[in-house]
């Protein structure tokens, strides 16, 4: 009985849905507060993001006439399932290295695409021109940023010659963080840019452009289904920087207080870097974003891979 | 559990603003109220692009006949529970167009309105104050009071009229 309940507990309570969700919403508030400070205003109180989710759960869910009901309702759940599993795996391999299995890095890479996939399915199912435009833009963006994203993840794989998280973490404990090399620095830079696009943050929030295509893929979502999408985004905000820390910045050490403090420091530096870029840049056009990702960013990613193969 | 979620509603109002044949003056003031200077986000107020995400509709303008069916559709497309704010003199009662032939004259003739914020145009402070009153953040300045009829003679002479006449 316990053997069955353990994975459920891991997935739903501790490193999975609840834990990542609550922490993610807290850091979502940090994001809004820092943005407010940059714009020299007070910003929302600390409970704002929880209240937003609570309010959305309280509201009516409208399913638009003529939409595909099944895909419209299940799309947010697909995204939430993917990100809670990915968040759970990233936490668990760092806490207990023995749970790591062959290919878990590749599994996490796939699971991190699921939220974008959910947006595409939901947008296409909702039978609204704005949602359709948003879905098509999201699809284009996924094709644009996934290639450099996967390439920079492979730099870690090439260096350690393993697709197991545990090996990558132990390699970094023995040889120092992957960040302290030329290829590592380039890889982290490319990872951060791709992270902005994955989170739908401002220079690349093209699929969700609020002032342009009224929320894009989310335009027809209301109530609890919208709350699930917002929660998914908040969990991405926690899971993606942790993925970066695990791969390039020396992993997560939770056994000592010093390790936890270092983790918080690393996480906050990444978060504030992301927020600074987000709140000081205007939105790009879809063709500009495509050129940016398949031009300089892909070039940097390839350079990082070549440097890794050369051993720099 | 449900009451907690109900309380959440007042702490996070996402607004959608719409122009129902207004002269654009009130719209500029609404946008002004949402700028960093007034910082509506500290009350949890956020501007959203889609009526599906909205909790409150900010409607400006005396509704013209062309806008009328669109406004009804817009009201239907906002999920329950929802608030409607009529902003500006035209929206509250038609303003100077109260008897115009092609304007309905007031938002409340088309959709149910919860709160009125008069002014031509209302200042951004007035809009924020109105929303804050609606959310229960500040007390109302004027409270509706029902006067009891005391009787005319006692008010004037402190004695019944007949008695004062006889005293002379």
C-alpha cells in the first residue's frame, strides 16, 4: 500500500504539485513586486498571487459554443501534469540521487514542452480567431526556441557523457560547477534567453500579447481552467531556474543550511536577471523573434557545443 | 472554504474597460488610474485584455443604439460573479444626452450596473475611490439616510398649532 502511495505523495504533495505550486506563486509575487519597484510604485501585497488563484477558482467557467469541449477542458490539465512531474523529478534527483534513472534528463526535457503544447491545444480548441493566432504563434515560438534550448542542454551531456541527472550533479561536485568555463557561460546565457521565451515573458510574450491579441491562446479561458494555466506558469517560473541550477550551476544541496542559502541566492540572481530583462524590454514581432532565435541564439548554442567538444 | 474564495474576489479585481460611445475623455482617465503613478495593482486591480478574464467592467459613455447589442454580448461573456462600473456623467444617466434620439442614455438602461462614478470626466482619484468604496476598502462619504416625519407643527412652534392659536 505504501509503495503505491509514495509516488502519489511525491507527485501531488511534496516536491510535485502543491510544493512547487505554492513556492512558484510566491516567486510570481516576487516578480510582480520587483517589477513594481522598477516602475517606482508599491506593488501588490504578498498574498496577491494566491488570492488571484482563489478568485479564479471561485468564478464561473465558460466553455465557448462550438469549441471542442474535450480538448478545451483537458489542455490545461496536460500542462499542469507535465510541469508538476518535471518539477517533482528535478527536486527529487537533487534530494536523493538514487532515484535518478537512465534518461531522466531527456524525460524532463520532454515534460517541459508539455505546457507549451497545452497552450497550443487549448488555443486551437477554443474556436476564437485570437486564440488561433496565439496558438499558431506559440507553435512558431516552440520551433524557434527548442533547438537552441536542447543544444545547450547537450553541452552538459557531452561534458559528463551521461543523460542521468545524478551523474551530472556528481560531476559538478567533483569538478566544480559547469558554469566556470567559456562554454558553460555561453550555455547559461542561451538557456536564460530560451527560458524567457518558455515562460512567455516580455520580449517574447508574442503568443499571449495582451494588448495585441487579447491574451492570445488564453483569450477564451475563464475561471478554474485559467487558474490552472496561471498555476502552470508559476510552476514553470520555479522549475526552469532549478533545472538551470541543476545542470550548470552546481546542483541543489539541501542537506546543509549553507547549501540551502546558496540555492536561494542562485535562484534569486537568476530570477532578478529575468525580471530586469522582462520589465525593460518591449515586445518583439514574431518574425523578429524567429530571426533572433534561429540566428544569433542558435549560433551561440552551436559555439557552446563546439567549445564543449574542444574541452574549453 | 467557499467563503474564503468569496473573500478572494474582493482582493483581486481584474478589470476590462470598454467604450460605449463615449467621447474618450473618461477612457483616458481610466487608463490614467491604471498607470504606475496611481498604482492600482496595490489593491489587486489589474487590466486584462479579454472579457473572459475580467471581474469588473468599466463602461463609459451614453450607450448609442449601435453599441447596445454589443454591450449586452460583452456583459454575457464575462463569467459570474461580475461587477459593472458606470464611469462618467454619460454612463451614469446619459449626461447631456439624456433625451437624445439616437442614444439610450445611461448604461443601466442596457445592463445592470452595480456602481456609478459620476464626473465629466471623473478624476483618476475619483475612479480609484469609487472602486475602493465598492471593494469595502474605505467607508462611504455619504450614507443614505431616511428622514422620519416628525409632524409640521412641532417642528415650527414646538407645540401643536391649535394650542398656540388658543394661547393668543
